[in-house]
C-alpha cells in the first residue's frame, strides 16, 4: 500500500481538486495510507471559504475529467468533511 501511495504522490501532489459545478475545493498536498491501512487518502488543503484546514478524501473517490481532478461533492458536503488530525 505504501508503494501505491508513493507512486501517486507525483501524479496528484500540487494539483487542484474540484467538486461539482467547478467548485475549487483546494489543492492536493500529499497522498497517505489510511489508519486502517486499506485505503489511499489524498490530503487536501481546503480553501478558507470552505472551512480551511487539511481534509482527507479517499483516492478511489477522485476522478480525472479532462485535465482536472474532481470529486463528486457539493459545497455543503465539502464543508462537512472533518479535518485531519496529525
């Protein structure tokens, strides 16, 4: 799982993440393995307008549309995502 995370870091790190209706969620800072060791998590620096802080979004929930990385979420659902605890 660590190898998969390491291989995705250069692909995702620094890319902007968009939600529904081209809402800019934030940019991907890192890719990590979840605490249970079963899922890759994209660590996203969420924009202040959406609550700020770093949030984790499972990599399988991310999609590539054209040249953008997207997640199926609304403004409210992005605000509801809890902050990551270091």
